[in-house]
């Protein structure tokens, strides 16, 4: 079953699972063949000094509550709060050239600068559908005023007891999918070398 949570200015990821359990076994050899098992269940707080094995983090540590989104801005991949209009420039890439199944048939926008500041690492968005902006060709440069938004969507597992038939299809799971909303296209010109973040 495919589920989708869409957001522009605010987004709402599903709550994560909280809690974990562990079993500590203590043997008492002087009690002949008796065995005492001490079960310790860690739900709200782990035992002081105890750490997950192999550096693993608990679900509680990796989770983010939707309540936090009401107290501050959500920063997107462009380095600005979602819904903030910025000027972006970069290179158009043929999605088939990446050899990634998720990019097949898409036109990708590799954002290299935001408000004349070069990103430490370019980020790629799929060219949005339904926009009035003409789709560029692979190899072209672009210069847009746009804002970042996104949504949580994908195929989720439904419990067997619901008796809902689920087709088996290739998918990339349930996760956040970044999107661009383009407001205006600017003529591509040769600009001075963009500044890096450290030079601001």
C-alpha cells in the first residue's frame, strides 16, 4: 500500500518506534543446576552506563517528533528553510545517465549555487511536473528562482490481519522526497565565480 504525507512549508513524518528490550542472564553455579534469569526491559530510559552493541542507536535517538516542526524552521537541502524562495543555478543532467532506476526517464537539475554561493556538494532535484517553465535539455545550464518543498511517500507494509492484497512491486521504500517549485527562469549568463560559504 502506498502512503503519502505531503508538505510545503511544514511536513509531517510518521512517528518512529520507541523502546527496546534486552535480557541479561545471571548464573549461580552454587545452586546446582538452577538458573536465575533477570529480564531487564528498557522502554523510556536505558540503564545508566549501558550502550547499544556495535555503536547502534536506539529508535528513540533516530526519531524526530512532529512537535518539533512547530518550534522552528525545517532546513532543506538548499541550506534554507523549506518554502524560502532562492536563486539557484546549475547543470541539467539526463536521468538515464546516472544508471539509477529511480532517475530513469527524468530530467535532473543539479543545483550548484544558491544565491550566488556555491554549495559544498551539489544536490539534484527532478525537474518538476506541471510547471509552466520549459523543460531544459541535458547539458544546458539553468538559472531559476525557486523554493524547496517535499513529501514523505512510498510503499508501506500492511499487517496481514487487515486482509489487504498487496502487489509485489519494485520500490525504494517510504522516505522523504525533495521537490522544487520553480517560480521564474532567468537568462543564463556568465557570472563571476560564485562565493563559497567560508567566504561569506
